[in-house]
């Protein structure tokens, strides 16, 4: 509505004494010729210069006579002289004329084509404007161009202030039809904050587009946060940027199918329909592994690029001229192509392209496409991205399989063989879905993905009732969990070369005692807390092999609060203050919920398998160690043997390791040991509990049950790792 546009214009100049000058605005709306009927605020004085011929000379006369302090210009987006630099429109020429004629103090606002704000080729013109006057406001309110008879996304209002002084510049963009646009704009100009705008302390460089999203606080945060992803590389370092200039129509029955921009969507190539064909040279035909990018004008109404990978099953294709092709310089891993595709589809890539010229349609934008900087994930982040991309491909394949079977239902003839295939495939797909849905059950996740000692304990809790025995199992599970985390902390501290004071305290007590008191839940919890809060550890956080430990079970988190509640229950029970018989059922339910909340916060443990090395073979010539291992994951003690390879010559057979996300193995001996229990015959994970000074033997207790063993060969290793003082 024109009333909305009028209110927004009035917010630009809240003071009196505004002069509006226009040309070519009379009569009905026409393309490039705005109409001002009922749009300008009533308090503004309006001078219409009439025809566009001689409009610039007329504007100069008005400015010389009136010397306005607040000026609003509305001139058509038409060019009168093809020799003008950058083929300027009359509106742009009028703005330059006004800024040159007024010596200030004055404020000048003008309705300008969006191309002046966004096009790379307009950068010299923006630079000239910025050199004469200071930009004060970049206003993108679609009500204004619509009220003036223009397309809502065709124009913006650019406001300058004279004389030129360094001052903040405001960016404002409101949705079409937003009733609060005018008061929000007034608040932005008066206070510097708004729901629909922000203010920069200084104007952006003229070679960067004046685009709302590009300079927003969110975009700046994305740009600054990109450094945390990994190293950066130019797109041209990995790809040749190619584009088809024109296609030659093929006679019927000949040629190669044309890949149109409409075929590239949602990250995939969809070749539905018959398609068109063209004659193409071999060099123009796409090859598997190419990335195709749908060319489009990158402004605020296009949130991202659409990118897809060419695969062998697509057959021969030739790209249409509005597709950009990225061809790898050398063979590239699928994971690396996935990372680059994900980046190109992200807002971060859009921001970068805007800085380079904002368009893939125009030659300026295309020529600099290869300069785009790509953050490349490294280490565990790269592994996580690779895994997720593989999951995505698998889900897409399953979806395609289900769709193919559904579509085969009405493909005649429908015989017994097709019926059996449909039923069999349906049953297999239903099992996949059932298994996937189980992942939403945290109990299922705990018993299948957590390290075996914790998963086994959880299984015991799940099948128990609301009774005293289950209550004890919950408290023991909390202690086992704390012990396991503390061992990970000990391994991490050794990896970064930091000594923990709590280790010395435990070592001193073990070395001087009679073995009557073992390592308790309080000891493990204190050790974990010291590790989390250690300044020395946090200063080397990038080297910690299991970084989630630094925030695991923080008291401020639900998981941390639940764990501390369990510790209090354990302490109360140890001092005879446990729940009475009539309270045990409710206490058991509460404790079961607390241990579930605790484990919910520790699902990262699934990424760090507890690995038992069965045997090793060192190849001195290849400088590799081949080994057989079992990953102790889930509630079942019997897991299959797998094979691995590592460069380290120090991998021990019959020892436990923790594997980090980079593939590194970290020895857990002598803290944990995998032993076949002599009491029950089952394989279990034993942890150091007591040291007997008189016999120089060490007691270990199982994490999975209540049995213990004694060994006489651990005194030396315990002293090496500092768990037994010298």
C-alpha cells in the first residue's frame, strides 16, 4: 500500500523541509518510469521536472536556486546516453549531479536501481559516490518501489550525507507488507538497533556490494567462524572452472542430452522428462565426478546455490550455458567432493561470492568464481563430515529403492516373480526403518553404542525392577561411568604431558596404605573435575585426544546435574542414609532417570571405541603394524575380530586401547585390563582398585560385575604412570 511507503519515506527524513525532485513520473506507471501519485509525504515539497529530456540541467538549476538541506530524488531507470560510464541510468546520474552541486550540510536520498548496489561493474561508480559523500542509509523496503509502480526487488533507496565525514552507515531490509517497517526504520536511525536492520561503524569498501545479508552481523559471524573449520584453499586449487558458451541443436536421433539448470535441484541431478539434445565435442561432455553449479543472480532472495555431482548412471550430458562446471584437476576422494559441494550450498559461499561480484550470470562474477576461499575440515571434523555424507548417500539409495518398487506395482504384467520381489524388498526396507527408529530410543542407543562396561551395566538396569537390587545397580553404574571417564582423562593428560594433582593424592594413599580402602567414586569424580578445570589442559585443548571430556558432566548441564544427584545418592547410601523400604520404588525410578540423563550427555563415547588388541605383526620393511582387534562396544561381551593397520611399532598384543577420531591409538594399560574372570569365566574389564604394600600385589575389580582379581606384575607399570608413588 502507498500509505506504508509514505510512512517509510517519512522515517528517512523525520525533520521538516524536505524537497522531492522527480522527472518522467507523470501519467500511468511504465517500466522504468516511477509514479509519485499519493506516495510522497504531504509535508514534503515536490518539484516535477517533466520530461526526462533536459532533466539533469533542470535539476542543476533547482539545486542552485533552492540549496536544499534534505533532498529526495526520483528519476527513471533509463539511460539517455550509451557512452556514459557503466551505462548509468538517469537516476544514477541525477544522484551524482546532486552530490556534486551541494556543498553541505545536506542529506540526499535517491531511488536507485539495485544493480548500483550489487553489480561488480558498478564498483567504480560506488567508489566515486563514496569519495564525494558519506553513505548514511541503504534502504531495501519493497513497499517503496511497488508504490512507485516498479517491481518490489528492482530498486532501493540510498541516502548520503554532506559534507563527507566518517560516520556509521545503516542497512535496513523489511519484508513486504510489514506494518512495523516505518517505526523500525526510525528506531534504527535513532538508536542503531532494529529487528530489520543493523549499523556498521564505517561504510564497507566500494568494491563490495551494498547487500544486506553480506554485511549483516550473522554474515560477519559466519566469516569469522570459518577459520574454526580448518585450513582454507581456493576453489581453483582443486577445480577447473568451465562454462559452455553456446550449444548447437542436434538433428533428431543425434547428439547428447542437455543438462538444464532446472535439472539441478536439492543437491541432485533429476533427468525427468524427455529432454533436449545438442551436438557436442568430447571436451564439452560432462564426466563422472564433475560438480555442476546452477548459475543464478545472487541477491537476498536467492538463499544459496544449487550444486550436484555428475555420476556415471546419468549417462552422457552436455551442460547448458547457465550452468557452471567444476572439473577436478586430479582424482579426488568422494569425501572431498562432498565437503566442497556442502560449502558451495552454504550461506558462507554465498557471502564469499557476493564479495567477489555477486553473480554467476555476469562475466565478472563467473571469472572470479575460482577465487572463492573454501574452508576445508580437518581431523575429526573431516571424519564426521565424511561419515554424514556417506549416511546421506545410503538414505538416498534406500529411498530410490523403495520408490522403484512402488512404481513397479502397476507395470504389467504383474507376475508371481514381481510380487515376491516386492514383498521381499518391502520386508527388508521395513526392517531398516524399524532399526532406524530404534535410534530414537536412548536406551537402545546406550546398550548398542556405548563402551561395553557401561552398556552392560545399563542393560542390567533396563531389565531390573523398581527394587533395592536395581537401585544398587544404578549407583554402581554411576561409579563405573565415572571410573571410565576418569581413565580417559588420565590417558588424555598423559598425551598432552600434564600431571594431575589428584593422581598424586591417589598414588600416595595407595603406596602407604594397607589396601583396606580402594579408589572410590569420589576419587574418580574429583580427578575428572580437576581435568575439566585445569588451565594447563585447556591451554592445550587442541591436543587433547578426547576433547569432549573438557565439558563432560559440567554441573550447569542436565547430564552433569543428574550425575551429581547420583553421587549424592551413593554417598548417602554409604553412610546409612539410603531410601527406606517404602521409598525404594520411587527412588529407583528417579535414579534410573538420572543415570539415563547422565549417559545421554556421554553419547560421544561411541566415537572413541575401547579396542582390545588380540595379536600384532610388525612389517619392518613397510614400517606398519598389522593387528587383530575387538572393539568392545555394546552390551555383549563377545564381538567379532577385525583387522587394522597402524604406523606405530609400539602396539601391544593383549592390551586395551582407546581410539581417537583421527585413528590414533592410546594405551589404557595399566589403568584398565581385559581379563577372563577366574570366578565366573566371563571376559571383563578390570580397573586398579587397591595396592597391598606387604605383598606388592594389586587388586583389580571388574567394571561389569562385582568380582575381583589380584596380580603381582603391576607395581612397576603403576609407578611409571604415577598411580603409585615412588
